[in-house]
C-alpha cells in the first residue's frame, strides 16, 4: 500500500471510515458489487466516469483494506473478478442510505440546478 506522508489517525472512527471508503469511485465500486462479483471491464462499463487506472488503484486499496476480494479465475481465458468480503457487505446499509439520501435530495438539487441555468 502507498505510504502516505500523513499517517492515518486511528483514534477517530470517522477518519478511518473516510480512509477506507473515501475516494471518488470507492462507493460506486462497492455499490456495483452489492449483488454479484464483477470483472474490471464490467466495473469500467458500469462506472464510465472512472478511468481504468483510477479504478484499478481504488480496487487495490479496497482489496488491501479487506473490503473487496480479488479472485483470479484460471480457466481457458484467465481473468480477474472482484467481490465484496464480509467486511465489504457490512457497508451495504451505509451505501444504501447514501443512495436513498441522494434520491430524496434529487428534487431540491434539480431546483438548484434549474436556478443556475436560468
């Protein structure tokens, strides 16, 4: 794992959670892995705004923290799949609450955005 210049403050649960789940694409990755394991190319299609490099880096971090499991499938065409671990599945209620909050906030955001467009 990348050695950060500023060490992680392990005395604060919020900072730990942000360290593990923070990042532009990590919540999306966790959300897309809710129901089934996915290949990196599938995740790339499902999260089109994320570059391949950034997606790989964030998958690596999630794997190092034990949130996601990487499985190399050695069949005719060798490939990799990612799935949530038990620890990753424990984040599902949080991810679903974020989604629900976003859905509830949508009308207000649309009004805000409409006001800026006028």
